[in-house]
């Protein structure tokens, strides 16, 4: 017979759309902010922003890289796919390492190594070396995101966990926006190689981040427990036991579909603006940067709605569907710089902004003992697997079908399917930690 540990569940009258209704209060949030949480949040969002900026510089350099080395878009697509293939392994290893060695050590090591590889782009004497630095840098940097998410989820108080950890996801569009501020003027003045020297600056900051960042107290408590799985294979197997299997499969499948859309746009948005709308690379970088800056609003809005209005699952689904509609309208109807900035900005508000609830939701769905592993496999591995496929698809379809049709099949359709996939999750209250929910074991 299965054993069941039950936690108290709210009654139907206590829930609205599946969650307890509570008022937003800055006073309560400020009272919840202790020194440890402030340090974890500040270092994590700074690390994610800088790492994203390092890695996104490549997207702004694609038009000049193809021109210098005399290669087509298909070669760039293959290079990106190899990066994501390598990242599919490293994100899993990063999650396993963080559950074994600690979140702080792994976070700092990944930030330093990935940033050094980004800086080395500037020194690459040939396409072979550039590809090697790109693959290694992205693969290592990809492991940073599930670790940062785990650190914030475990440091934040449960009643505001989603809102606070959702803010971490703003590091993604902020990183792209920050990179565009560097890329546009420096490419125009000094060439594409100059922008990558910023990676060496970020690598130099990594030890400072390690000095400031405290280790997760939940990890330290769990590490001394004799009841948690210690072998990597056991931690992975735990995700597919009866009580966790459904959420593992749904989170992986839904994350994969959303990430097809994000991966299709992330690295080819400047190229799309150059080829489909006739902008020069500097103009395309500026338009993309402004769009990402607008998109950062969506992360904050999604965090608020998922914490105080409805559940994170509901918010995730609403944001995904809204993003699909907005992006489709932009592709087929937007013309001119201002309209493109507005349309792309609104699209990013929603389907990129959905990350502000997707990653905190995954963090809450799994117990502390396997949280970093689960976040890496059901969240980040799904992302890197999708991003392995999307550049190949888009680089093949865009020259043959046109950018609007290619983006429709590679982004709009997967978004709609991803929203449907997440309907398969049980609609649990936001802030309901997996450690305190009902657990069923064979």
C-alpha cells in the first residue's frame, strides 16, 4: 500500500481560480527581506543579466560574422545547434553538481568559465576557434540559470516566493537590452570582435560574486539528511516516481514547446530585421534592444499576477497564448521601426515574460532534495533541447518560406501547443511548497 503524508489544503471557498487571495503589500515584502535574501537576489540577477549579455552578443554579431568568414545562415544555425547539444548535457550536470557540492560554488564556477569563453570570441583567428569558444561558452553558461533559480526559490519566503523569484527572470531581457547598448555603437566603430572583450570583465567579477553570495540554508539542512538520494542516478530516478512523474513530463514538454519559440527569436531577431525589413545591423541591434527593454515589463507583470491575482499555472498559460497572438500580428502586419519596436516589445512582454512564472513554478513543484536536478532536467534541459532544434529549423525555413512564415511555424504554433501542454498541471496555489504538500510513495 502506498504511504501518504497529507498537508492541510485550502477549501474551495478560500480559493479563487485555484489559489488563496491575498493583498499585495510592499510593507510585508520589505519585512520579508533579510540580508541573506537581498544578497542572493542581487548576486543572482546580476549574474544572470551579465551572463545573458555575454552570450547574446553573438546574436548581434551574426551579420558581420557571416560576412567576414563567407558563410551562410545555415552554418550559423548548425553552430548554434551544436552549442545547445552541448548545453543539454551541461545543464543536467550543473543541476546534479549543485545538489551535491552546493549552489554557490557551482554558480560562481559556471559564470567565470562561460564569461572567459565569451571574451575569447574576440581573439578567435578562425571560424573553427570561434565555434569552439561559442559551443563551450554557451554550454557552460546555460547551467547558470537553473542554479540561480534554485538559489532564489530556496531563499525567498513562501508567501512571496514567486514574485521575488520571478524578478530574477528579468535578467534575461535586461541582459539582451544591456548587450544591445554595447553592441550597436561598438560594432559600428570598432567591428564585431570588440564587443566580446566585455566577457573578460564579467569573468573578473565572478570571484567577487562568490564572496558575496551565501549558500542556500535549505541545501545545507538537506545535505545532512540521511533520507535524500545521494547518487545522481537516484536523483534523476526520483523525478519519475509516481508522485512526480506527471509534473516532470508536463514541465519538460511545455517548456520544450515554449523554448522552441524563444530559441527561434533569440538569436535570429537582429538578422530577421536586417533581411526582412532592410535595416542595417546597428539599427537592427537598437530595435531589438528597445524591444527587449519593453519586454522586461512582462516579467514584473507576470510575477505580480501569478502571486496575487491567480495561480502561476494560470498566469503561465495566459501569457503564452497572449504572446502567440501578439507575435503573429507583428510578423504579418508590423512595418516601420516604431511599429516593430511596439509589436516585438509586446510579444516579448508575454511569451518571454512567461519565464517569470515558469521557472518559479517548476521550483515549487519539486522537493528540496532534488530541486536543482528537477529544475535543470524538466526546465533547462527542455530549453537547450528545443534550442538545439530551433536554429536548424529556422535557418532552413527562412530562406525558403520567408521570415514571417518560418517564425509562424517555429514560434507561434509551438507557443499555442505549449499553452495547451501546461493545462496538464494540477492547479495548485502559488507559494505551496512541494516539501509541505501531499507526497505519495510506492
